[in-house]
C-alpha cells in the first residue's frame, strides 16, 4: 500500500523542502478566525488539493455559540509627533491586536499605553494578542520599544472593519474502500506564526496530497478550520456524520526540533491512543499526555456530547516554549528537516491505522507446513530474517479474530512492518483471511 522506507527517504527529502516553501508563502498573510486572510490561505492550499470551501454566515447558531461578525484589515500604524511610523502593520501583522476595532485619532502616551501589549520577560519579541469577542483596539510591540516611548502626542490608525460576513473553512475527503473515516484537523486562524500553526497546515496539505494517490481502506477527512469556533461550527453542521469517525488527530506545532508529544483522546484507550503509545516508545524524548479539557480543537471533538476518538499530535506543547505566540515563532524557528520528520512520522501513524487488522488462521489446528508454501524465503539481513520467521509464527498463532496486528506487535516485540509483511505473505499463501470488517472502532 505505502512505499517502503527507501522510497519514504526520497519522499522525505522533497517533502520538507516543499512544506517549508509553502510556509514561506503563507507567512505574510494576516489570518484570523474570519476574513480574507483565511480565504487567501485556503485559496493557496487549493493549488495542491481540491478543497471544498465552506462559508457560514455571521449570526448563525452553532451549538451554544454564534458565528461572529467578520474582521478584515487593510492597514494600521502608530506615528510619533514627527510623523514617523514607529509601529507598522505592513512590516509585521502581529503588531495589531487581532480583531482590533477601527481607530483614527491623536492620543497622549498615557492613553496609548492602555492599548499596548508587550512581553516584559522577552523584551525583544512582539506578542500575538487577540480580542475576538471584546471590542477593543490595540497594538503589540517589543517591551524594549515600549520602554523607550517618550512623552508626547501619537497618531494611531487602524483601517479595519468588523461587520456581518462569514466564517470560512476548508474540507477535503480522500475516499477509501470504506466510508469509515480518519479525521485530520488543523487550525488556520493565526497570522504570521510558523510553528503555531503553519506547520500543521502544510503537514496536513502534504499528507492529503500524498494520500490521494494511495489505495486506502479508510477515508481521510482533512479540516482546515479556525480554532475553537471553527471546530464548533463544523461539529454543529456534521453531527449526523460523526459516527463514521474511527480515528482522529489534531495536527499542530510540528515544525520545530523538540520531541513529539501526544495528547490522548478523552476516552484514553481508543485505538489511536494505543497506536501513538506504540510509536512514541520508539521516539527519543517523546511524551504521552493524558487528556485535559484545555488545548486546541481536540477539546471540542472530545467534549462529552461527542467524545470522538481524537487525540493531538505536536512537538513541544503550546505554552511550553518561549517563542509561543510571539514574533520569534517565525521562518527561522521551523526547519525543512523537522517538517519532513513530522511527515514521515505521520505516515507511520497512518500505516498502522491502515494495517491494524484482525486475521483468521485458516489452518489453526497445529502449525501448517510452511516450507512447501515458500514462506521461509530470505529477506534483508540475518537478524531481520530471524524476526520475519518469528513474525510468521506469531501472526499464525494469534490470528484468531480477536487480536489486532498491534496486539501482536506488542506481545511479540517484533516491528509492525515485519509483522505486516508476514501477514501479507500468509494471506497470499491462503493461510490467513481478514476477520470480516475487523478494523477497530
């Protein structure tokens, strides 16, 4: 189904480069939970995958929420008494409070400071701040610049508009043999921040682009949605489809060099949780986190009324690295090699999802004669050959319709890929058959 590791290395080399180039292209766009920045972003992604673009009108009731008015911005700046722009939105869109109301007036330093946001503990960086639901205007700047502002008059200008419009999101379904789905979601509401979450956006795009070329059992649904209000909106519009979701991941913070962190689903023991635990044991420094109702959109998918089998895959979690929600989360904070490693790791996750079948041994009474069926053919080196021979025996013994391939991998200690090869060869030799529609729920 999927290319073997040698081909994955070829994919890895080009994937990291192309994802990084896409980040560079998307970085200047000023995204928010609504507005033209989101539309421009989705328009770029449509060059790679056939996204369906959905617009949900402001004021629409979505669960306990309401789709907000749309925000768009053209320009913003602060000028000093000499008419010099000392803060300029067009140089860095983080300089403006996201969802800032329009303003155009002269203020003194005291009034201006009431509308300024800084990070004293990281005085060289500009923070990312929002005011989605509390109307306010404001600017973000480095604390060093803030400290040097002299007394005097300042001219503040925000050319923005907040009015009824729509919330926009993108969706793409890669069809498989079954309509049972794997949900892969990322948030698209942040402006010029690369790890959070341009990394998730480009990884999801690259994976969708790859999977559409594959022969798949599951169908894969990709969501590109504004954080919180986007997932709530999508859930409210798709409640009747949710019983199709068998596995899910929220993808975020996957472009830096830190170790992987997986946050379990609310259920805590569904198949995606077990798959991630198995894979993370092989990743240096990786951590498995219990579910909590705080974080990204996994908390919406895992709210008690839905309780979907959705976890979160990231590297260092939000709030646990100093660059989080600051101007330091820029082009230099992410790297092609980190993106490519995340891509290959996610491929491993999907390979386990696709391959985690249950089998039935068709010759369960005693051990079948393997030599005459050519099942001792050499593969790889001597140690790999030994693992393969043991994999044949483990798969035969535990293929009783009750054990998944992941169960066999955990019990045997043999690599999942070798067990998968053994099962495929046993099936070709008419010693195994799939145990019906046996993929986990």
